[in-house]
C-alpha cells in the first residue's frame, strides 16, 4: 500500500511540475491543464490515502501553485506586447506572491482573500482572447475593467469559499446534491447568456483559432547584449525578490534545518553572484540562444556558487536532496526570467503576416 501511495504522489507531482513547462509556448491549454490538476489532486490523494506521504496539503498546494504561476509570469515577458497589460499582470502577480508568503508564515486563511489569485485568471482571459483576436486591441480601460471584474466577481467568492469558510466543492455537492445541481445549472445559464451577448458585440476575429502564441506573432532571437548598470541592478533586485519568495514558500514543504531568513539571504546571494557571472559571459558572447542550453548553463553556474557557499561553513543549511531541488528550481526561474526578458528585447525572425511587434521590453 505504501508503494502505491508513493507512486500516486510521485505521478501527481510530476504532472504539477511538468505541465507548466508548456505555458510559455501554449499558455492557455497549459494553464487550464495546470488548473485542472491543481483542482483534482486533493481528491486523488484522498482516494489513495496519500496524507501520510504528503503531510500538510495547503503548504504543498500553495508551493506548486506558485511554481506554475511564476512560469506564467515569466511567459508574459515573452508573449505580451502590451505594456499596460504586462504591468497589470505583474502587479497582480506580486500582490498574490506577497500574500502567499504572508499566509505561509501566519496560516491565516483570510490573507488569501485580501491577496486573491487574480493574476492566474487575468492571464487565462488574456490568452483566451488571443486565440482569435489580437489582444492589443484592448484599451487600457478595458484591461483594468477585466482585472477588476475577475477580482470581484470570480476570485473574492472563490477565496472566501476556500480560505474563509473552509468549504470543499466535492463534500458540499455530496451533502446537498439538489442545491449543487441548481447552482451548476445557474452558472451554465449565466455563461451561455454572457457568451450570447458577447458574440453580438465582439469584433470579427483577426485569425483562426490557435493556442500556439507563436502562430500569430513574430518569433524573436534573444538579445543577450550586456545591460547598463542601472538596468542590471533593477533586474537583479527583482530576480532576488522573486526567487527568494518562491524558495521560502517551497522551504515549508522541503526537509531543511534552514530558517526562512537564511534561505532568503542565501538565494539573494546566489542571484547576485549569478547576475555577475552571467553579465561577464554576455560581454564575451558566451550565453547560448537556446533556453534549454541556457538552463543547463545556469545549473552549472549555480551549482558552483552553491558549493562555494558551502565552503563558507553554514551559509545555507539544507540537506543534499533539498539543495539539488532548490538548485534546479532557482536555475529554472532565473533562466526563464533572463531568457524571456532577452526575447522581449530581441530581433524578430520569420514574422507571420498577422503579428504585432510592439515591444514590452521597457516594462521588464
């Protein structure tokens, strides 16, 4: 039985770690798939009694939510050419990330009502529009209205249901089947009505349905030229803040004797040293253009930095397995941030006829 529990747990974790890797190229289906796996994994764990393997579900769930959302955030650097849309998305992302860190330390559920995960649904809505229309058609006012509607109409009720009332859809449906059917029918009717009204008001589509973001925008070759001092400082500061919060959240589910402060400090040191090494390599034109090759390079750089810190005795106190996971996680986030930021600055190659090439690089 224990072997079966371990296998089920491993398969679910592999899905939750693997599916989000498709978000940069296929954001809509990959985000929806991540959302589905996130929604059913607790039920699967209950069926196979995986609680003994898992431990605290909420910490595990929030950490893996942050994992796929940080990939979604870096993907907006690659894919979004509207400066206002990008800035709204970035604000929503960091608002949620700060709230998640606060929740991990306090365990107070209403914090997630104050810091709702509006970013996720904002990205889904933006990418759903892109499947048929050029999203840069949306005005600044429409983008703000979209984010506000998701925040108030979708996320506040959902966060209240889960983190304030502590209710579960499966349990409540089983306890009140008639009410569940009525609620579901009402939701379907509302969706059908909204779609019907929208179909009469939306403009003609710009292209055929497509979920590949590269189908309707110019592919770009990354521009890995060295950055100016001010820009390098800003991007390094954001990477340090981003990665330290992500690692601290994962620190709650990984075996480690290091406190949150030690983890955050260690990550900031690694990010700063990594930025210096990467900048030197960019000056020498030694940074590869492929994201996979760049990830391999980042793993090597960060592994060397990890070992150097270990030699400083007590700089970061984690076991080898935890250190290996954090090495891969840290290298992945740094790779996606740096590579997609370089793509946003890059030179268009093989542009399709329907693309738009307004750059978002000034927002990154």
